[in-house]
DNA sequence: CCTTGACTTGAACCGCGCTTCAAGTCGCAG
DNA sequence: CTGCGACTTGAAGCGCGGTTCAAGTCAAGG
C-alpha cells in the first residue's frame, strides 16, 4: 500500500516541492514509481515526522541526513546526539532568560523601555 | 568621544560589514563622520548588545528595527513584546522536550535508534 | 609630494531552505 | 485518439543575514 506524493504532502504538512527537495538532499527516498510518479512507503511519514522535528530543533538538513545515514551501533551518531543535546540545553537556558526579559518588558513602566534598569540588566544576563 | 567602526566592531564582536549592513537596515546610525569614516557614539555599543540579543532570540532584523523605531508609550511595542514572549515560551517548551529526547538518545541501547520506542514517543511529544 | 593603509561605496556573491516556473510525461475518462 | 489534470524534471528565483570584492577616498607619516 504505497502513497503518492500528494498524500504524503497532505499528511506530513510538507509541500510536494519540499519532499522532492528532501529527496535531493538524501533525506527520503520513494520506494518505487508508478510511471514517473513517486510511490512512498507509509514508513516515510514517521521519517518525515522525525525530520521536521529535528529541523525545528535547529538541526540543518545536512546534519539530519548524516544522522539518518548513520549505521547501527554508530558511536559517532551517539556522540553527535550528545553534542546537540548540549547545544540545545544552552539554547534553552538562553531563551528562558530572554523570555523573562520579555515578560518583564511587557508590564514595566519605563518609558523608553530601553532605559529600564531591570530590562537592561536582564539583557546583559541573557547574552 | 566617538568611536570608529573598527573599535565598535571589535568591542561588539560584529564585523564591520555587519555594522554597515545594520545601518542599511535602519538598526544603527553613526553620530557623524570623520571625512568619510563613520563615528559612533558609545551608546551604540549597548544598542548593539540589545540587537544581537534580540537577534539571538529569534527576532528578525526587520522586527528589531521596528522595535527600535517605536516611540515611547508605545502600546504596540508592549503588545509585540508580549506576543514574542509567548512565542519564545512555546519554543522553550519545545526545545526542552527535544533536549530530553536527545538526552535519552545518547544513552539508549536500541539499534537503529529510530526503533527505540521511548525515542519515538519522545519525538511525538516534542512535535 | 607620494605612499601606505584603514576606511568608503555599490554590487555581487554565499548558504540555507525552500518555492516557482517552463516544459515535458504519464494514466485515465470520454 | 484526444483531451485533461496531476505528476515529472532541471533551472531559476526568493528572503534572510550577512561577506566579499573592486574601485575609490582620505589622513598621517616619511
């Protein structure tokens, strides 16, 4: 039971052009063809979920492709995951501090906001 | 006491080309010129700190320019800050979930990792 | 005066992640 | 057989955030 590109597009929320683009980048492969038309395995959908998730996480498509190509027992893969985990952690901390600055900014009374000492300090912390 | 572009570049960590680029985008303005050379107020440095911080936070340069142009008592500004705060919060949550997935991935024993049920589930949660 | 070297400009180029377009090829309905 | 419409391709284009380049200008020092 293979899916055509329109169906994969609809279910994954990715444009057909994006799917072809991902194929060029080595992220996905159609299982076969009906004439010229790509036919995808259902499994491709979960692969795409993984891809969009990783992409949203700030992985580049090239990084994701490398992950997906990585063989089993790949210690390099694990190491890269761990490295990315550290990166993401740092980003979370940074964004959390920034969120706090914004939260304060939205309610503070200083006028120009840029002069608010709390805001200024928050910005410095958020760096 | 005005600073020239090399000094601002060095202290801000931004390339001169980036400073000129920001000028074209309306983010900064030199206070004057020495001949052709830009002369910046010291204040520009804190403005740049604010800019890089906001940029790191995921604001586009266009958004930042709009913020900086916003007048005092600007309720629109506050509203945009609040909106961005919500955006950033969401992103923090999402990245936090992702970080947890990666954290697990780095230590889990499944081989291909993609088959790990915990990982799969974490991905679904992270969406 | 002439060189040196840091600046100036506008325009071109880059990588990323796609989208859009023109031109061509299918399968199916009538 | 003849459309029609949904797919195919490669190439070009786009928005973002810059960098790089060639050509020009200027101030200071020898």
